[in-house]
C-alpha cells in the first residue's frame, strides 16, 4: 500500500489516530504512577521453646511487622540477630535488619500492645526462606507469661504502642 495512494481524508484520519495515541502516553503514565501495585503483606514466624523470661522467634517477612504482647505488664527487651546459625544451618544470608536491632518497651496495660514495630521487611534478596529470616529475641521478667505475637504492620494498626523503657512515668 502506497501512502500517496491514500485519499487526503484518510490521510488526515490516520495522522489524527497517531496523534491521539501519542497524546495518550502521558495520561497512561500518570495512571500507572498513581495506582499502587502492592503485593499482600506476608509475615512468617516460628517460636522456639526457651527458658522463662525469654522468647525467640525466627521471622521472615516481605513487609514491616510488629510484635504484640498481651496479658503482661513490664519491660520487654527486643534484640534482632540478622545473621547466624541455627542447628548448624546458616540463616539471614539474604536478610536485612527490619529496623532497630535493639529496643526496649514498657507495657503498662494487660491489653494487646505493640512492643516493637519494624520499618521494613526482613527479605533483602531472593533466596530460600531460611536465608531471608532473622532471629528475634524478646526478654522480660521471668515471673510473667506474656502472649507474644508477630503480625503484619497493617494488622497491628489497631493496637496502642508501648512506651520506651527510657520514658519516665509521672
């Protein structure tokens, strides 16, 4: 087909369609920019049997998470170990610290309270689940028996945050 053989009306029609396509590119780009393409939050945690006053979890997440406590009043020390060995198997090769690696929270109510909030997920790069996992250790008074849970940050929004241990009570 020869472009010169097309009538002038058809030529204007084709040129108009091409111009319309070109004009729609910025609009499409703006729509894509404003639409949030997010994957579902996934938090996997496995508790380990420990001695009184210490609870350990292996945690892998693709998004921020929170540690909640209920049925306990007292101070909680949270320590995150990004890399290490678990029964001779390495963990954390493809992980990152989810936020502070040490923190302390004072829970003043037996209601469910956030004692730790991560700023990001533990997964840094692709790999097997153990390589994207960190060890979370929570220490507390051995005389209390808190119900500790690790949940996605979205699920933890409804809970109040505990005060820092450095905060003085009046």
